[in-house]
């Protein structure tokens, strides 16, 4: 008698369940600093492979307030960027309390680590709608400008070379600095 093998349960398709409601509803305006931040992740190739950048932008000032770079696209990338932004903007901790962090539905932003970081900083999460390019347009515009103006101007042999380029004091999560095993 043959034994029947069960196939694994099908994985849900699509961007996943949001961890937060959409508090922004495409109104990307803020009347003061630290009221609404946007976050997203982009990638850039190097000779060693891709590196990932998570950036956080304050809607009121239209400036990047925090970021992190890593060789892996994990939730710690988003947590490091959030901690960096809070460290730069929330000196005493109270300056960012109540600030909304609006993201897409990427798994990194839906992770427990990011949820705990938001709670630790007394911030509120917000997630955009499924399939809405307008929800991410401000961050995509920044990443496009960064790619054209800085990253695409030369070929980067290593992620360390890119991070040590003039003007780059990018906080990392540490994974990019670990030595790779010889294969």
C-alpha cells in the first residue's frame, strides 16, 4: 500500500494582513514635526550582492530623519532605522510620542520586532491600502532620486565601499559587517 503524502498548506497570496489601520488615508500632510513619518525599504546592487536601505521621512520637514543599511532584508533593518530616527529626533523620548509611522504592508513592517519598537517609543503604526502606488509615492520618489543622484553614479564593489563613501554615516544593523564564510 502506498502512503499518501500531504502537500503543505497553501501560503496566502498577496501582501498580508496589515498590522495597523490606515490612519493617513492618503493625506500626507502634517502641521508640525514628528507627527507623521513615512518608511520604506529599497535595494541596491554591489559586487558582493544586494544591500538594503530602510529610510524614514518626516512629512512636515520633507527630510529623512533616520535610516539603516544591511545586507539582509529582515525586520531588524526597519527597527534600526526607527531607533535611529527616534535617537535623532526624540532626544528626550517625548518628542516622538504619538507620531504615526506609515508604511506599506511589507513583512518587515508587520513583524513583532517593529511593533515592539513602536510601543517602546510610544508611536502609532499606520499601513497603506493593498495595491495603492499613491501610498508609497513620497518614499519611492526619494529612493528614485537617491539612486539617480548618488548610487548609480558608480559601481560599488562592496557594501563597505558604499557605506564608507563621502557623506555616508549610515547606521547599520551589524549583519553587513559580519565576515562571510568561505564557500
